[in-house]
C-alpha cells in the first residue's frame, strides 16, 4: 500500500509539473539541469513534449542533435547531455 501511495504521489507531481511547463510558469532549463527526485525516472522526450511549441518532430530532432535516445530518462543523462540539450533549447 505504501508503494502504491508513493507511486500516486509521483504521478501527481509529474502531472503538475507538466501543466506548469505547458503554462510557462516553470522553465525547462532549470528542470533539466537540476531535476527533482520524482523526475529521475521520467523520460526526457515526455518532459520536452510538455514545453509549448515542441511537438514530436521537433523533440525527436533535438534529441538526435544531442545524441540522446528517445527512451533516455532524466536521471540517466550525463552532464554533457544536459548542458548540450539546454544549450540547444535556448537557441
């Protein structure tokens, strides 16, 4: 039961963050550079899809440019990948 409750809390927190990203109240740069604990297992591509003006094609192109697999999790990114991704997002 504790595991189910924790999983529900994590899903709720992720959903809230995605809503805030979509509304523009939170910037993706900070989330990518210093991700909270509950985002460690979230896929980078899913998070990027929550950013306004980023659809599947643009996200896949960005991940390809940064040499990041679409199935990569936020916790699995190296420092180089994080900084390269943020740099490309700021263009």
